[in-house]
C-alpha cells in the first residue's frame, strides 16, 4: 500500500533595491492563511497521464471558474493509493477548495468534492481544515459518476428505485446501463456507442438540437447544475465514449 503526500505552500517574497536615490521597497506575503487537507484512497489516477486534463486540489475565487492555485495529483500513483492533498497559506480570496478536474488553462471542468471556505470565517488560521473523502474512483468514468451522474442525474435515473426510461445511473449500474445499450425512447440509437461519441444518444441530447430528441430537455436540466461549464462536461463525456473499445 502506497502513501503519497502533496504539499503546496505559499512563498514569501522579499524584494529590495538600495542603490542611489531609489527608495527601498519590501514586498511580503501574509503567512497566516488557512490550510486545507484532503485525504482519500484513490484508483484510476493513471487515466489522466499525459492528457489534456489535470486532476488536482485547487482553490477558486468567488467570481472565477479558473483555479487561483492548484496542485496536480500524481497520475503515476498506484490504484488504492492513500493520497493526502494539502494547500496551505490560503488567502481570503479563495472561496472554495475543490478536488477538481481542470484543463490546461486551469479551468474547472468538473468538481468531485468541495470545501466552502466561508464556512470557516473567523476560525483560527493555525488549525488545519480536514476533509476525508474515503475511497474514490477517479478514472474517466469514475469522475463522470461522481461529478455528473451522482450530482445531477440519479434524481430521475435511479434514486429511490426510480429509473426514468429504464436507465439506472447509480454507482455500480451506470456503465452497464449506458454502453452499447439501445435507447428505450429513441429507436435506432444506442445510449452510448463505444468509440463513437457523435453517434451516441448521450452526446446528441447534450448538444445543439438535442432538446428535440427526447421529451425532456436534458441540456436545460443540466444547465442548472453546470452553469458555466456544461460544454466542457459534454466534451469530457465525448472523450470517455471515444476511448471505449467497440
């Protein structure tokens, strides 16, 4: 069993100039910010090796979908590795610290877990804020399960025994109910066609014109949960489908 510790600390910068008539200037960074530690036993990290996405612990401000700071999880970590993620000296600008998938621009694609830092206002900055996430599958499909299906889909597709269109998207059932399974609502379509995102019903209902394919507008439904990143989530789904072996 392998344990991995990632520690990201803010730097203290001192810059001075003392020559001629140039006044001395000293710049400092406050070292009294918060520290957040996320711990989880993870599998599937190798899915993100060498790709366009980064699975990271990241800090976001209230008005931006781009991470102010982030530290990537090691994609070389073995399955079932115990990973401790630490961000320290977090300033008051950071509103949420998230376990998130980001792109090359550090834009949030999908969130797996989050801490709202405003909940800890007034708390001593010397105390570490801890979040134990238990066991997580963070592979491509695992990220979709946690960040998409569990968050926005199982209310209709599987929660409390309900399964609209006979589609159960709860954990442990979703992949078998999607991949190469004929749609019960749209004849001639597979819910997910392995290796062919553009031919898959799941892709079609989340892109232009998809609101007319089924009785419910799924793009509109998901937009309430993914206000600024539905396009990126749809692209992540396509990436997963295209990598499936027919």
